C-alpha cells in the first residue's frame, strides 16, 4: 500500500503552499517548507542558497502565477516536479512578466518533505 505522505498529491499540495507563500511573501512558511541545503536557480541564472533566497522573498512583490503542464514523479525519498509557469511580479516598481519551464525537487528528510532545488529556464511558448 502507498504511504499517503509519499504521494504525488502530497507534493502538489506542498507546491501550492509554496507558491501561495511566495505570492504573499510569507517567509515563515517558505522557511518551514525549505531544506537547509536549498539551491535556487532563477531564470536569469542567479543562484541563491536558502538564506539569500529567503532574504529575497522577504522583499519580493510577486503578483500572480499561472502554472500548467505540471508533472510529479516520485522516487522513494525524492519528488521531481516539472512544469511551466507564467509569473507576474514587480521589479523596481515596474511590472515584469516571465514565462519559464521549471524543475523543483522535494526531498524527504526525517519524515517531512522539504523543497530542495529550483531551476527555471525562460521560454517563449
């Protein structure tokens, strides 16, 4: 029998929580969801660790995200999420829209899923 905490639905729910926290700049929730070893590669090639990403999220102004083509693949203690996202945010008081294809990796640590890696590539499709 499949452990419900190790299901694709669990990871989808965690991804929803993460995106909601990013849109509301909820750093406490992001901190709780994230692995201490986070590697976050933005679509502009900037790379953050957990501390620098949380600092960035504390001052972020994400407006909306539209995700599609989401797939979740489960591998024992690792979950790989891939998809497409259209993200609207403010940068230096100007609206910016970016469309990316992304990979997010969640790892199971001491019985809890933690967001461990993000990699985004800009796309025009």
